[in-house]
């Protein structure tokens, strides 16, 4: 009898300890979520205020909602033109990256020659050293090829100087998980290396292709330095350049600046909301298999 009473009291104590642990974890999550959401709240609320109201009550709700700040930011940024420039650079950069990095990674992964292993080491150095270290030689090369102030120059820099090493690293790791017997069977059927890659290997790279496309899209969209250095014409500017040009030298009107930030990030947010499930699946699958 005493044994049962002791067991019941012990189980109750364990349940209370578990409940207290869950409660503490829930409180911690609520506090952490509030702290992380506070900057977003401040950003969104400020876009709906007048300058006087934003300075007098930074975290308070707006007295009267107004979209005038967004209208002025939309016009000052030449939004549709800048958005089109962003999309052009993004689409072509990602396409070039996927094609070139997947082919390079396939050769590096399947070849046993030492020079390809050495070449892979050279690519991996690009993960450590930022491309801005060689910005002066890169500037001279782009000028020599007459690609200054062109979208093509920015696309080539994004594809081959910034994002190529990481893409090759991810593709190579995933290719090692593909059975070599499939390629040997294709070779027996008369497929050459190029055809084997496009017909057999590339269709099996869909998870990592999606992962690379997502990561590179974020990197290209958020790239600020490359368009700033290599695009001088206003009609070729991207969204982040338009945001930067509307910052004052000595002061910043935050009620005008914050709506520009919202408009610059809005396309990516909308894309994520529509493709949320596919993005999470592709990133998880690519990370596990890579």
C-alpha cells in the first residue's frame, strides 16, 4: 500500500516537473518571438505614420492610417522598372549557375584525375575569400569586355564570382549519393558522358537543384555591392540601389525609407508564401542527401 502511494506521489511529481518545464519553454519561446518580431513591428508601423508621429511615438500605433508614404516610395523608386531589372538579373544568374555548377560538380565528382581535385580546392577557396578582395582586377576585366553598366556584367559576376563555389560544393555532395551503376548502364547503352549527365544524372538532381536555386535567388536578390559598382545608369538600377539613393547624407526620413525597404523585400516574401512548402522540402532534402 505504501509502495503504491509512493509511486503515485512520484509520478505526480514527475508530471508537475514536466508541466513546469513545458511552461518555462513556452514562456521562453513567447519572449524570444516577441523580441524577434519587435523590429518587424517597428518597421511596418512606421510606414503608416507621419514623420512627426513617428518621432513622438516610435512604437505606438498610428493615429490615422495613411498609405501616402507607400505612394511616394513607389514613385521615387520607379518600382516596376527596378523590379524588372531585379527579375532579369535573378533569372539569368540562377539559370547560368545551375547549368555551369552542376556540370562542373559532375566532372569533379566522377573524375579520378588529380587536376580536377585541385580545381575543386580552388573553388572551395572562394567560400573563404570574399570576391570583394579582387574587386579592382574584376572591375578592369568587366571594363575590358565592355560589360560595364550592363545586366550581363552583373549576371556574370553573380554567377561565377560570388555564388559558384557554394553551388559546386552542394552539387558535388549530392552527386556522390547517386549510384554509379546507373551511369555505367547508360554507357553500355551507348550514351556519351554529356548525354549521360543530361538524361540520367540531371533528372535525379531535382532536390539539390531546387535548394541551389533558392539559396542563389536569395543571394542575388539581396546583393547590393555588385549593382552599385557596375550599374551606373538610373534606368538599370535594382531595388536596393533605389533604396540607397533615397537616403540623405546627414539625415534619413524613416517614414519614407521604411516603405522602400518593405517594397524591396515584398516580392521575396510573396514568393515564399506561395512556395513555402516546396522551399522547406527542397532545402531539407538537399541538406540531408548532400
